[in-house]
C-alpha cells in the first residue's frame, strides 16, 4: 500500500529544469500502547529471556514509542531488536518448615533402625548358641518351683585350643572334659541366690537313661559329684543334682576354658578386688591384694586355683562366685549391650563355646546374666551348699537338713535364710 500522492511522485524523475518542491506525506496514526507500571517495578537490569512473548506478559511497557511492530532497543542498553527483560509473576511466599512433622518422621526412622539392628543382632546371636543338651532325656524329675533355676557349669574342656594357648592358660593337655565348677542360680522375685556345689561333694549317682545310647543304667551309689558328668555328660549331671537336692533345674549352661578367657578379654578385662594375695604354680595364679583388672589368662587362673587355700575347693567356689558376679555386672550394662563395638565381640567370643539346653533362648541367657548381676549388686545371696563334714575319698558331706530347708525356700520363692557353715 502506497500513501504518497499521485501528483508527480517524488523521486520518479522530472523533465523540468527546476527541482521539484517538497511533498507531504499523509498522516499515519500509530497504535495506542496501554499504560504500564514504571520500569523500576519490573526488574530492570536482568538478562534477556529468549522464551518471552507478548502473550506471556500482557501489557508490558517497553519505554519505546517508535510505533514499529518489531520493537527497538530499550533505553539504557539491550541488543538490536532485543526484547526487554521480564520476570514471571511471583506466587505466594514459601511456607515455613513443619518441624513437628520432621521430628516425628525422624523419630520413626530411628526407632525402625534400632529395631532392625536389635532383631538382626538377636537372630545372629541366637544362631551362635549351641543348644545341645536335651533335658527331656532326664528321668524322674522333681516338680517345678516358683523360681527359674539354672545349673551353671565351668568345664575344663580344651576344645579348639592350640598347644600354645594350653601352655599360656596352664590348662594341661588332658583329653575329654570334666566339670571344674558347678553352681545353681535361682532367679526369684524374693531375691536371687547362687549356690556353689563343690566338685568333691559326696552324692548318690542315681539310675539313669544314657543320653547317647538310650539304655537304662542302675544307680551307682556314692561318688563325687563331678563323676556324674564324666560318666554321661550334662544330662546325668542334671539328673544327679535333681536327685540329691529335689530341686527342678530349668536350664543348663556350660562354658569351657577358652570361651571363658575370650569373654573376659572381649570386655577389656574385669575389675576385681582381691582380699588377700596368693600364688599357685599349677593354675599360674600370682595376685597381690587390692583392686585390679584381670585379663582372660589371669581370670582363668583366679577361678581355677585351689591348692593355694586351706579350704581348697570351698575357697575356690567362693572365688568363682565372686568373679562371675563381677563379670555379669560389667557385661550386663548399657555400655556393652547398646554398643555394637562392645556387644558383638563379647557375644562372638563366648557364644560359640557356650553349651546350653535345647529350650534355652538368648532371652533366657540374658535373664541369667542379669540375675548374677543382681547378686553382685547386693540384691541376692551367694553361698556354698551347706557342708557337715568329710566323706570317703576326701570328699565333702552335705548338711542334708539345711539343704532341704534351702531347697524349700527356693522352690516356694521365699527369702533364703539358710547360712552355709563353710
């Protein structure tokens, strides 16, 4: 479309000798631009936005009034034919974080993590236990009492020990295994009681059914208590203890030399206050009086020594009780149970050498340790079984009236008032 007049047409050439006069161009009206807010309110100074279109920002005032449809450079800069900077409309402000919700979620995650760790640890530890003793093979058993009773046995088993370890721990190299210590632990609501049974106790070995052969054997009569274990293992030992005490044994736990020493070392030693120093070449004991921390080798020597004492086996049982209570007191603490760096080495050091009955769970084992800990904390009693004198083969005769009274108090969950005279 041409808006110039048709009278001659400027720039078309003319035959006249005089130049042509000026011509007027018809008025062109530019489009109206809507009023917009000042540029200072529209983010002036930002970079070019190639995705901008007029449709995305209706009503923008570029500040340029040339009327050209393709636009020009904005005041204060901008590229050739560029489009002035734009900002997307801002939405409502970002809400403040919900800390209650975050704490709740964090707590749930923590609880789930702890539960998963606990379940995993329980499953692993349970798999390490050796549930080998079948108490269902024990015949003619007494009725169960109100307390939970454990028969805890320390054997002289050298299973898994190298020649160097046997020499270091002064265990000798005898084949097989025998009981080195025996004690009954009664966990009662009236108070826990630990009763040591000297291995030289003179008892009756009753009729029994062989744990391996299944054959019936007649009563053997009078013999030392540790002979029962040598004859047919844990099942006959439980049968003999039940027969001579009339106390039902709920659980059995046995640990050998190596496992005992390893547990002590895994705990970093056990602190013990020794009343009077003593030495013994056979066990390797060499102790001064006073408070000290015993490692695995020293602990084993402490609980095995008998020849350094006038009371021999009776004093040894007292030392065994004292040390086991101190061991339980240190092992059954939050610092060990809740610390995986302490718990796993401790469990790993002893569980694979710990022999228990088929019905004993890790929970039962934990209850046993806490019952021993209660005794060391003063919430219970430790004693030797009452002794009335000597018997054949340099053995010890039980004071049966006192033994019966002691057993009745345990079975009825009464506070133990019986005292040992040795």
